[in-house]
C-alpha cells in the first residue's frame, strides 16, 4: 500500500507489467500538476555497484516534461532520518539538472552525446546522465526493448534542451497553481517572511535598519524605464535628484546607475556600479557620484573605488576551475594517494579563487570598518563579481545577514534584484556555454569557508547551503531562473497572455521564490537548516542558573562571547591543535600579521582583530591562507562512496549537538514548573508538552516517559544518500574527460565510434 502525503499535490499513475517470470508488478509515479509522461521504458537496471550487478535495482525509466524518474520494482528500505523532498523522489532528476545525456552501445563500441532534435543511429545498451549537482547516474538496457530504450534516450535529450524559457516546466506548473488558487480562493503568497525587494517598503525597512538616513528610495526605473537590468526601486543618495540620475544613466553600461548596498553604523556606505562607457564624461560623472556619496557620510569622509575586473579572476577562469575540480572529485577515481589528490585539487585553482574573493572582501571590510570610508565596487556590467564581493562584505560586517532570513534577503537583494544573469550563468537552456559560470556556487563555497571557521556565528547549516545549491536546478522558482527582474516580469506577462489568464490579478505575476521552502520540504525537515551551535541576537543560553539572552555589544572587537563552549581566536577553537601537515598556523599568522616596523595600517588592523576573541555577533574576518581554506566535502564529495564515512562525519556531530540542544530545552521547561520566569528571561517552551517540530531540532531528545526508539545511523553525506546515484569510471572503462571538459569541445560521433569501450 502507498499513502500519499496531503502536502504533495501529486497524482498516481499505475502501470501493470508482466515480467519474464510471469510476476505481476505495479509501478507508481508521482506527477505534479501539469506534469505528463512523454516516454518510458521497462526492464531497466540502475547501476549501483562497480564490481557486480547483483545489488542493482530493476525498474521502469520514465521521462516527463519535468524530470527523469526511475521507479524500482522493490523500493529499498528508507533511511529513518532522511531528508524527504516533496517535489522529487529519491531517483528523480529534474531535466534542468542534466548536464549531458550520453548513450553507449557496448557491442558496437559506439557512444554519443545527445542534444535536442538529434538522431541516434544505434540502439543504446547504456544511458549515462551527468548532472549539474555532480551526480553521475547510469542505466543499462540489458533486458529492455532496444527501440523503447532509444526513444526514451532521445526524449530525455530533447526535453532537457528547451528551445525557449517558457518551455521550462515551471511555467506550466505555476499556471496550474494559479488556476487552482483562483478556484479555491487562496493566495499563494501568504506566509512569506523573506523580503523580496520588489517594493519600496522593503528598501525603506533596510534603510531604517542600517540607519542610512542620507539615502532614499528612488522610483525612476519604474516599469524599467531607465535600465532593463535594474530593479524598479533602488536606493540613491538624498543629494542626487531624479533628473540628474536620469542624465547620468546615459553614461553607464546598460544604464546601470550606482546602487546602494549597505550602510555601516559609522556612516560609511557600500556601493556598487557599472563602468562608464564614455571616457570623455568619466571624470565629470565620477566627481558628481563621489561627491554625492561623500555628502551621505556623517563625517563627509572620502570615497574609494575598487575595480574588481582588475584584481579578481574573470567568469571564464572561474568556470574552468570549477570544471577541473568537479572532474577530480567526481569524474575521476578518488585517488588512494591523499598527497596526489590534494595537489590535483590545488592545481584546479578553485580554492585559490575562493581565497581571492575572501581576501579581497576582507580588504573592503578594512576600508569600511577600519578607515571609515565609503567604498564603490566597480565592474564592467555590475552583475557578476560585484554580486559575490558585495554579499561577502555584508556577511562579514552585519550579523543580520548571518541569520536564515537575513541571508535569504541578502541573496534576494544582491543577486536576484541586482540582475545577476542566472539564466545565462546556469545555462538553463543549454545554448551558450561561453556564458556559463558558477558564480553563485563560488559565493556559497565562500560562505561555507566562513561557517567552517566560525561555526557558532551562522544560524543555518551546510545542509541548507547544499539544498540551496540544488534548488538552482529545479525550474519551479523564480529565484534562479531569470537574468533580471524585467525578464521575469516580461515572461510572466507573455505566459499569462498565452494561457488566457486575465491581466491585473496578483497571482498572474507571482512566480514563487525558492524561499518558500514549504513547497520542497516539510516543517520537520526544514529544521535541518537550523544550526544548534548558533549564537545569534536573541539566542538563549544559561549562566549561573539564569537564562540570558545574547545582545550585540557596542564594542565590536573586545567583547568576549559568553555561554559558548569555546572561544574563537585566530579562527581556531581554543584547545585545538594548531599544527597541520603543511606547518604551523601560528607561524603563518605571525608572518602574515606580526608587528613589524614598516607595518601598514591594514596589516595592523587585521593583526589587532585576530589577536582578540571573535565576537560571533560582531565583525567576522575569515582567514584566507592556503591552509585555512578547505574543500567543501559535503558538496563536492557527497556522491563519492570512497569519501563517505558510515555512521560518522559532521552529521554525527550535528546529531549529538541537536540532541543536546533539545535536552537543554527540556530541562529549561521542567525548571519553569518550579520557578517562575524572571524579568529579561527568554520565553521558554510550555511545560505542558514538548516544543513543536518547527522550533526543535530534527533529532529530538526524548522525554523520560517517551517510548524507546532505535538509534539513527548516518553517513557523512547525509541528508543526501549516494546509493544509486553514482557511477565510477571503472564500470564503463572510458575516460570521462572526453565527455566533459572546460572547453566544451565534444568528440564527433565518428571519433567516438572508433574508441573501444
């Protein structure tokens, strides 16, 4: 029997099959509203084991207009505490997530990378799917009908290469949701907490929160009258009139006038802008913009400019490094020699670029915090590198952005509304590989580096970051689907006309952001996003038997964090071994930050900061030496079986910490029964029962009267199970680099046909 959750708006499709053994088998597939099956093939084997196929599941391979689904004949036993997706099953891959579709014929020694509307002259015996989330999935058609196998491969290749943006499943899905909401009278936008910054009120709140009294919300770009890539509402200096801004916009790339990002309490501002296209007006426009920003500073401090195009790697370099590190981590065998493998990772330059962005962002922090001057981040189009650096600078300076809602608002403000080219950089339509670049993935990696160094400063977990990266390849949300707010509005307007949806209704233009996590995960599963070690504003702790609340102190650096198990000094937990294989961190820090006669002000600033305990609710500066930047294993190695640690790894520590947090809450609840709340105490859970799933961690501590439960067992890749979602090179014996390389030069069919399998 199969019980479908009421939270899933899915349908059941039953298929009756008769196997060679004359056994009757029922398959089921969950279809979302608007989803249809376009092709299918029976008797397919999903390859799991590299040594033998005894454990490989058999089932049905289905291609819909949304995903590729494998439906096993016998469902494997489900892990007790596994993240359950409301839109995708364990064996489902969204079509947008497919990087390549490769067909293989063992007997003829042929292979082919399939694209849209291509012909396949041989019947495939294998199908290998390379996914953008780093999965490699292999199917064998040993017992399947050859013609059916060929048709399903062509269907997968065709539907994974949409000719137009509106052919992505998200439009059909949201159109169906619109009609359902219209019939039921419900509003799909209810319950959103993350500001979208598509209205003046969101910007006003941000101005007030950062005390940016000399800045105002400007509406000259309403209906995108000035720039097609800017949001309708932007924040500009009070001293600049709308008429002047309209005139200045003529001289900027894509007419992108400077954008306010954030204000420091000392009055300095972080601003981003595109390049001025007319050199004759460069000095004149610069002077007026700089003067206006200077006037917005309470101390009329100077303004400096940082040209990111000159000091950071370009998008092609970042893409090349990402492809190399992906090949090393997933596509090639995991080397037994750690030294050789680590040197290969280093040679990919990915970690070098992560360090470069962290280091440059810290330098910007020095000017804003240490020198009390405003900073302009300049990039040719202001839509790529500026997004990364401006976000990292604010993350280091403002603890608000290290909370879950704050982080989501940061991404919405600095990436989505600022016009990052998600459609092109993610290459959702698979049309222009030269424009593809994992800039948002680079940003998430930089965030993880900071989380790794300061584990108590962030409200969210690395599981949240990984889920967020996976959401880029689910085309049901507006966050990562469009290259600008105008493009989003235009496509939704065109879609409404095509679907005969009346204009002027709110639901028409509503394409939900990814921040509506309830569409993907239950409230219980969303608690996996919570960091049990988080010491945030308002987070409760116990001191001397009293419940205290952490407050942000006025002294940014000198305040000592109380109530945590460890203090962070020089990015290390006190008591940890400061020695690594590559030498002493202390000696590295001394060479980097030691006091010398010709020490610059910036070096003195960083040395002074690292000499004090880190305030989790103050300024955070990441260490960016090579030995401090690590590979994000949960993202890069989660599908590699050699890298998984059964019943161990970070998830085991997370499990124990979560249980400790819950036990503390239970004890606090019991204490309240004997002692009334004192003034200033943080409200505690009701003594009548345990807190709700929404407040507690995923792994609950049990009450004394609760029945005993079997312990949970996890691997280091939790909550992502690698079983059935991997393919080793040794299985099919061909170098993967032929199919996936930085230059994107595919081998011709004739060349592939001459290769031996």
